[in-house]
């Protein structure tokens, strides 16, 4: 260890890089994070929702029973450490689209795997006259949202004060490999961890991985109705930020893959919103980002097939908030203690693409 300046070099300070950094920090490991605040980041666009039951078919999120308890403890501890609030545990109200859907969903809630995530309390729809819920609805619990810009800014300040964060545009060509590590800007590290989200596509070490990025847009609105503290979800989500401000999203599109807001996406969201809510509103903002999604919808984590000091933590797709904490823990244990990574997230499953 003596001849390294730091053990780890983390590239990218989205929720991926930040979760890895906190785990290394808590394990007493030395690291530096490189981030470029002028570059876009999916984490700064995301609504930050964590939702255990997703999709039209009310499916339990992959690994939910592991991911959700872990994330709650991780974010809660971080709030205490940083002295600021960014976790908002908030139920999700899912209006039924029809009597058939009501029957199907209610039958599903008897499943012991699903029932812990559904409230037993009476339908809260009546408290929300601004929601179209003619057939009633389901209340999902253990859900909520993370205010990611608050978490990321507070984490950055914490690391900056301790000289663990460097503001710089990292260029892959500026990194060189040594016999037992890597070197960047004259400093020696044992291992580099790339947490670049969408920008992994520009990284020659890992651009062979099967990323299938998805652009998304969200809106911000000011409502006439006074809002209750429920995220509304049916096809899109409407997330109350205050009692008359909401985030509404999101779209999914593949071409072009850029960070620009478009009128078409705004119109798509507004059309869906008008089906979901009965309230006048004013559009107050919009943001677009690119989700680092993957062909098989599982993260891309692990060590380079040829170079043991080069690694990646990426592919968080549409669920960075729930996946990042649990998997950052698994990844750090893999790097430090050699513990096996879940093969479904380990990039080993794609090594054949590298060697072909
Ligand atoms: C519209 C939208 C809504 C979403 N809603 C949700 C949601 O409700 N819940 C949820 O869990 N997820 C949501 N997501 C997905 C979520 O944004 C991602 O899963 C997550 O943010 C990915 O985090 P990341 O750290 O891997 O990537 P990023 O957040 O993109 O972070 C990568 C970082 O690396 C930096 N970087 C890259 N290259 C360099 C370089 N060369 N030099 C310096 N820095 C570099 C980037 O600037 C960036 O800051 C949403 C995404 C979108 C687009």
C-alpha cells in the first residue's frame, strides 16, 4: 500500500460513484473522486423514486426484499452524517384503470411476496379529489423518493473538504497503467472505478459492454389543487414536492440520445397527466437525461477481463436509487475481500463480447 497515494480512483459522482465512495469511506479505505460539474448526470435529472411494485402488472422489483431495507438504512445514516434531509418516505397511490384491474391487483395483494408492500388501510383516494380514480386504487408502501441533487451536493462538499473530491474532466488517455495499479495526474492508485453512467460509452476500457441507454424527460408543474403527500403512479408518476408543486415523468426514447428537452416529450407527458389528474396547473420546468440501461436490464459491475486494476460500477438503468447502495456494498466487498458478486450483475457474463 505504501507506494500508492490512494487506494481507489473513482470517476464520476452520480449516485453510482457516490454510493461506492461512501462504502469505501466507511470501510476506512482511501480514495479520490473525479467529477466534472459542467457535465450532465442522469442522477441530477432523476425523480429519485424508489418503488417496490412496478409496471402495469404490479411486479415486485428485482431483489426488492434485499434492496429496499438496505437503501433505507444507507440513506438514513447518510442524512445523519451529512446533517441534511433528502429521503422522503412517501406512499404511492395507484389508481385502478378498470374494474378488471381492480380485481387482478387486489387478488395479487394476497401473495405473501407482495403483501408487505401494500397498505392495509382504507383507500386514500377520497382525500385526493384531484386524482382520477373512479375505480379506487392501491396504496404501495415502503416507497418514496430521494432528493438526489441535495444528497450529491452534500456528499460532494463533505468529500471536497477532506480533499477526496477533485473537480476535473477526466480523459481516458490521461490514465496510465503501472505494474500494480494506475496513475493519473502524477498520483498512483491501486484501482480505478469507472462510475460514468451514460459516458461509459466513450470509455475505451468498457465501451464493449452492451449498454442500451434510454433518454427520459420529466416536467415540473405548479398545481391549483392542494396536494397530499402521495406519489401518484399510473403509467407515469406525479411526485409532490410541496403542497402545490409536482414532478411528472417520465418518457422513454432512444433516438436521438441527447440531454435536450423536447416539445414532443412535453406533449406526451401532458396528455398522460391530463388523464391522471383533475387539476389546473402551470408548467414551470422540464429536464431530460439519459439512463445507463443495459441489454439484459441488470447492472454492469466488476473487474476488467484483462486488467485487474480497472473496474466499473454502472448499468443502474431506471433504478439507480434502489440498486446503488446495496450493490456498492457488494462491489466493495468484492474488491477488498474478494467476495463473489451476484453473477447477474457481474460483467463476467459479457466477457465473450470482449474476447471475440
Ligand atoms: C428522466 C429520468 C427519470 C429517472 N427517474 C428515476 C427514478 O425515479 N428513480 C431511480 O432510481 N432512477 C431514476 N432514473 C435513473 C437514474 O437517473 C439512474 O439510474 C442513475 O442516476 C445512474 O447513476 P450513475 O451514477 O450511474 O450515472 P450518472 O448520474 O449519469 O453519473 C455519472 C457521472 O459521471 C460523470 N462523468 C462521466 N464521465 C466523466 C468524465 N470523463 N470526467 C468527469 N466526470 C465524468 C457524469 O458527469 C456524471 O456526473 C431516471 C433517469 C431519468 C433520465
